[in-house]
C-alpha cells in the first residue's frame, strides 16, 4: 500500500490470500473499482473474460452516443466519464488503464467462486483456462450480458431475427422492425432509419425506461417517412416467406396493435428486450436472490455486500444499469473494503427529500419504507434509493386533503406511517369514512385508467406518504414483475368493492380471484365478446371504453356506452344463457376478466350480491328495450362518433349544423380570449348528418399529448381539463403525438383589435381601437390548445359566443345518453 493507506486495515485482513480484492468484470463499475484500488495501493487484480475492457459498451452500436445520466448525480471515480460517442469513451478508458497501470488481466473468464475452509477462509476463483487464485474479498461486476430476453413468439429464432446490432450502416434499403422501448432499441432505430424503413414496436403506450435525450430524439423522428412508432403493440408470430429474392422481405411480422391484427412484410427483426441476471452462475457462488422473479437482482446491503460475507456486487447486476451510478458504486465499495468512511453520492439529495421526518438518517428512512410498505418488498434497498430520487416524501397535517373526488391527477401514493381517511357513500346513501392504514397505497385507479379520482382522501393521524410521479411508477411497474402483479390485483380488488360488488367481504373477494386474473387488450373496433357467445367471464374495464350493441332489424345498433372503471358481461353469468349483446372496444381498451367458475360460486353463496346484480341487470335490460327504437334511428350517428375517437374524450366540442349559421363567432371568441391565437378550427373536422366535430381538444381520458413530455408540462387540472403549463419548451412532442391535430406550435401573439359586434353583444375581446401589442417573430414557439378558457367566468368562450346554441361542450357519456333518450 502507498503512504496514504498503510494504516488502513482491509476487510478480512487476517485471512491469508493472494489478493486483497479480486474484481470480476471490467464494465464501468469494475473499471472504477480497479482505478480506486490502484490509487490506494491495494493488492488486487481485475479479471476480464474478453480481450478488451468494458464488453457491454464495446458491443454498443458503432457511433452510439453514450449519455452521462442522471445529470444531477455527481461522478465519483478515478476514471473519466462524460457524455460522448462509444469510441471516444472506450478510447479514453483504454488510455487511463495504461496511464494508471491498472492491473487488468484479459481472457480470464471466472467460472467458479467459492469460499475455502467451510466459509472461514478466503475466496478461491477459478478461470475457464484452469488458473486459480485466492482473494480476501470479491467485487462482482459482470453485468447482464449473455442472458438476453427473446421475443417469446413463434418464429423468434428465424435467421433474420437478431438480438444485437453492432453497426446500423451494415444494412440499407430494408424494412426493419425494432422491438423494445429502452435505450438500445431507440438508438438502433435511430441509427437504422438513415438508410432503411424502420418500425419501432413498443408494447406500452409510452417510453417509461429510456433516457430523456433518447426520448426527445425518437419522438422527433416518429412518423416521418423513414420511422414509425407502433405503440400498444405485441408480437403474435413471425412467419418465414419462402422463395424470396435477396432484395425482397423474407418474413411476415404478424402483430396486434390498437387497430387490430396486422401483417408487415420485413427483411429483418431486431429485438432489444434487455437481459436477465445470470442467476444460475451467481447462485453457484452462494449468492441469494429475494424471490423467483427472473428479473430479480440479488439481495444486497447498502454497502453492496451480498449474503456471502466479503462478496460485493456492483453495476447492472446489482440493479444499477446507469454508467455513472455503477462507477460511483465501484469507487465506494473499495473504500468500504479498506475501511474508509463512505457517504454515497446520492446521500445529500435523499437527505434533503427526507427532511419532513426530522433527524432520521437516509438509511433509517429507507428501512422504514421497505419494512412498512409491502409493495416495495420485491426491490432492494439500493433500487429504492434510485426510486426515491424521483419521488417525494410528504408529512401532511391531519385532515389535509391529498386529493379530491373527481380530481384528474395521476400520482401514486404509498402510506409509510399513520393512515389516510377515504370519504365514500354507504349502501344507505349516507356519507361514510374508511380508514386506510400504513402499508397500503392508493391512486392506482388514476394512474392506470386515466379517469377521475374516485374518492376524496384526507390525511389521518401521523400520516407519512411517498408520492411518486406517473412516469416513475410506470418505470417501476415495467421493471419489477412483483410490483406489476400487486398493482393489478389491488386494482381489481378495489374495482370489485367500489363498482362491482360492494356487499362482498374480503373472503368472498379472495374466492373471486382464486382462479387468477386474465388481462386482455383490445384494439379499437375489436369485440370483447359477441351476441350468442358462451359466457367466459366478467369483464372489468380498466382503461378505454366499450360500446354495447345488438342486431335489430338486420342492423347492428349501439345501445349504450361503458367507460373505464365499470363492468360488462354479468347478464349471461346470471342467467346461464349465451351473451345477449355484442361488446366492442370504441378505443384501445384493457379489461381484467374474472373467470366464470369463481364468479358463479360466489354468486351462489352470496345472495345479497346476486340480488344487486339481478336488479342492475333488469334495469339495464329495461333501459335497452326502451331505447331500442330510438337507438335504431341514431345508431349510425353513435357509431360515427365512436369511430372518430369520442370514446376516449372527456369533453368534446360538437356543433349542430342544423343550427350553425357559420358566423365563426366561436373561432373569433377563442382567438380573442387567447391573445389572437384560436385554439379551434370550426370548418375542419368530420361531419355526419347534422353533427360536426371541429378540430378542438377533446381532453382525452388517456391524453396522447401528455405522454413523453420532457418537462412534464402537460397536466390535468382539478376539473379534468388537459392544460399546458408555461414550462413548455416547445419540443413539439405533443403536437406529433396528438392523433386529432388539435395542438399547434405558436408564439404568444398580440391581441387582435377589438371587434365591435362581439364586444357589444358578448363582451369578448379588447375595446375596439386599442393598440396592438408588439409582436416578436423570433420568439420561441410553444404548444397551444384548448384550455376550456380556464380562469374565465361563464365557461368556454366558443360556446358562449354561439348565437344559435349550435356549439356545445359535452362528455361522450352525456351525449350518448342524450341521443338514446326518446324524442
């Protein structure tokens, strides 16, 4: 050791061994650990199985821009790292390895690690070439290479299906499908689109796990002639096309998306679905995993030590895939082994977040969260640190409102201490309060379904909450299988107790769920079930909406509309008869299906619930019979509204052309209210019979504009309207994501000169003759759209300015009920 560390006593110093530290794997964490060990004069060796350092980054595609995230986290390492191209970073590290004389041994792939002398002795490491050495401690930084996830569909092993990509320029003039939603998939798609036609397949509705820089680039590239993103899309199968020429597509990619099943002829499929930990190898070293989830990472202490004393795990294998975090870990773990005081790089950031709890240390607060909130039981303490960097710790006063019923917010809350009170209405119609104690969570309905909050929630005694933004929670759900399963089950339980079966107790609900939950996704226009089908279960609509229809006089007639949070399919279960109507997804829809057998068992043993369902079903039958004649006349109109996407609207502008005199007062009033920039185009948009849907924001249930907004500037307000905040940076993602063309990029225009007629009749606009404000043509354009004239009295100006009452703002539920009414 050098002079600085001569007085330090390494961990397990009394155990005789060849090395103080054996570092396995030269990824970012391993390189940083070796650099720190070299700096402190430690007796160590860095083992690398390949002929080059950092194999994971070495296998990145050529020219890949490597990001240094998270930007707020400082770097702690003897190795330099800053954002740059793959080649620059590898070259810099190779030079530093030589300059620092790091003791790295290439082509030494460690195959066995075991403790000698029944666990009392040092570690013995054996390489595939048969060489052996001993070490007092081991730092394992082998990453996740070699355990790549496959597509999991028929044909995923065809020759033109690959799971890595070295050089995008190797391919040209091909149609290529890239599958995945992480950084690797995005970067591959961006690289390939320069010379190919690329389709990027994302199983979900947004990119929850990628870096912000990649997110901005891929959204900017979407829908140009060389790249298209397919959201909510899953692979059905891959079919080989026999007898094609070299220049022709050789496979059919069969997939299911929001528009249903489709087939795409392609030359190549590149799946970048991540990797799972090399569990069998790591378990052979004696390391334990917390559960059987294939994506689980080993259980580690806050100092990165596994259950095997002296064996430390850092980097991606420990649950930290980001390069900067891994490098910090490598540096810190060497200091830990050598007895130096270690304060993690993220400690000050977490300490600031945890101030509401007073003098408790970061470690104590993390332990409190892990011990009190079961949903986090599937993640390690180290993963929780990363999660809490994106969340907030709250300590609201007793009685303080967390959110109100019918609010449109989407954050997720976990109860760490104390409780919350939920304001509900009892069976007798009187107010009632349910207390939700620590360990529970709430807010999953708004998170998943996009609908309004279903109850008012107030802080109880000694309440401590973790509030997590929607993006961070979606990332956790996508990354940890146990969290996803827990959220799904809780959603179903609460939907059952709130909407479907309030009379049932927990034991009956357990019985309902005894055969599991089937999660089904439906494209727009796809039938959940058809008239005459046998009953296969009870459907809880988790997101989206459905239309219920029946054939009347040889015509398929829409009888009613059901939105997220409700259920369909109970009639056939009650009568033991086939389905009596067809239920079709009006937009992309997700349903949770309870199988027939447990539902019927619970119905048989719970007559109160059966009576409630029978009464509701009878009411629905009578209502449908009553509406059939009117519905027959209006079904084409209702179907038109559904086809135009009103099934996902919460507040749409509709114009009755029989009343409209085309005065354009609505558009003028909108412009006058918004400094000269109208947020609607009256003449644009589709028309059927006398109903016109102008181009204006519908305030969608699941706003397309809200997904992938870099500054998170698009939010719902308490009334449900989708608003764009001043923090908008003008990236244009929302404009590209909106399928209805209702968002435009505009500078803050000056007010128009006042119009005498609209000023006199409606009080709209500035006083006639007022001077216009100065206009700056170089101002940054930002997103603008309908904001329902927030802050103005009397409601939307477009509706108020209509002299004939032709323009109305209404939710689809209200409009469809209105259409179904007689007369």
